[in-house]
C-alpha cells in the first residue's frame, strides 16, 4: 500500500457551454476548490489557447465520450489531438479512458489520469480492474461506478485503501455522496464537487460549499469517527448543524446523512469508527448532552 496524504483535493467540474463562461469561472476569487475540471465536451466549440491562457488553480482537461457520460460528438482522432494540445498548453492533469490510453501521447507536464466509468454497477471484479489500470503508465487511477447499495461503497473503500498509485474512487447515484464526502478518510487523491446544486456533472456530487463548510471536508482524517444519520427526514439539515458544533468543539468526528439500501441496511463494512443513528436513537454521551445544550434534537 502506498503512503497516504491526510488530505484530498477538491475538483469542481466546469460544464458551461461557452468559452467565456468557463474562463470567467476559472478566475473566480477565493475559490473553495483546489482544481478545475474543464469538461471540454460541454463546450459548443473548443479553442484551447484562449481557454488555458489564464486560471488561478490547476486544471484537469477532460473530453468525455457519450458512453463515459460525456457529450463529445467529434472524431476520436480530434479528441486525442485536443487532449494532447491541452497537455502542450500547460494543463496540470489529462483524463484519458483506459481503453484509449495507448493512443494518447503525453508531451507536456500534465499528470495522466487513467479512468474507467461504469454506469450500471460496481463490479465484483473491481480490484482486478484497478490493478489493470495501475499497470498502465498513468500517474493516477480514476474509477467511477454506480453504488446500488452500501456494499458497493465498501468495495470502493477497499480499493482506495489498497491501491498502489494515487487513486480517485467515485461512486455515483443516491449513495454516492458518502464516498465523495469521506475521500480524505480513505485516501482518495481527489473528489469531485459541483459548483452548486443543479450543476452536477455526475449523480451524487455534493456542492462545494456544502462539502467544505457543511461537511468539514478539510478537517477529515483517517481517524475521524463517522456518525451516519440513517433515513432521517431532516438528515441533510441536521448533519450540517451538528458538524458545526463538532468543528467548534474540535471533536474529530463527522455526521453525514445516509439512505438505507433495498435490504434496509447501511454499512461501511466492519468498522469500529462508524456509528449508525436511526430515527428514535440518540447520539452517544457526551455528544448527546452537548447537542441538547445547543437545542439540537435528533
């Protein structure tokens, strides 16, 4: 297992259809994120020299095909040419799919992210897939799957914790926010967060403001204890309120909302650092007393 950093980068996808709107987003003051993902397949036309001439954060260039959740309708040769041009022009990261990586020739300073997207499931063969991706010449591995239940999140956690290269492990869908919020706990190199509600490039992305301010993303560590508010009708709002108290009191714990799967269970595996809080249950003492003193009732 490789040595892990105690922090994960936050990347916000830019999905504007115009160059000007995308360029404006790239020079915003006081950004909460660390990296911009330029979703070039969203643009009506692509002119990289003007797009990459000025930005205040590192950029990740992505030109996604329809089968991988994108909108690129041009030829494959032109797509690879544009990605190589982005590398030449100073992009910090280039994302290329595992079945196309042999056709991409790195020429600049960009680190190469080899990616694979599965919009149907999280396969049992996930470890084998990640191993095959690690065996390429890419610098970073990215795997994104649909989480049909929380056992799929556990599978993703296992590959995050055992990977030999920096890894981005994403689960999508109604259970996918768990992996995005907990990226720093399990050693994810990077997580994706939307610029705001309704601006997601994939299902399960959390708005960057909520991720940083509501879920204390910058404070999460491998040892952070997780409290999951399971099937709580006000779980989203309550988790934000409780996390503010935890931050103020410097308690190394995090609360996140969670939904049961079809089998009515929620789990992050056999972990002693996760506590489930269902309707009618209280937080353990002394946290419960602290919350009641703040007039926060679960």
